[in-house]
């Protein structure tokens, strides 16, 4: 019984194939109800040429939308990263400035001590040498 149904289905497919003009053979035409499962990336296009072209255009449009969304998402991510880096650089600069201010105050105190210890010498040269 099952073989008879398969034979009838095969005959019907062959009659349809004879009615269609000869053209390119597609994967769907030669699959013949395979039992195996195809992967997630497989898309079963129609056997009809116009419908298959429409499906392919739709699939291409979806692919373009996906790539556009991906690039937009990456651009937003890069902008956020750049903003974060700018904020961190600003904080580092501010931190270095406060460190430098503290170091200058220490150097000023040290320079006055050095000046007091070297009485009788040229104060400007001692002060400059300690500050630089």
C-alpha cells in the first residue's frame, strides 16, 4: 500500500515536471521527501520559480536588516566605550593634577628649607635647581 502511494506521488511529480519548461535544477527538486533533518540554516525554498525568487528577496532583505542592526549596535557600543574612555582620561588627568599640585607644594617646602640651609649662596639658583 505504501509503495503504491509513493509510486502515485512519483508519477504525479513526473507529470508536473514534464509540464514545466526545462530550466535549472534546484535542491528541492531532487530531495524527494528525504527523511533526514537539515540544519537550522536551511531554508526550504519553493519549487515555483517566481515564488522562490520572492522568498530569496525576502531572505536577502532580512539579512540586510540584520547586518544593519548589527553595525548600528556596534557603533553605539564604540561610542559608549569612547565616552567612557574620555571620562576615565579626564579623571586620570584630574588625579595627576592633584598629585602634581601636592608634589609642587612639597617641593616648595623643600626648596625653602634648602634655601635656609644654604645661607650666603645664590638663592635663585638653588631654588631653580630644586624645583626642576
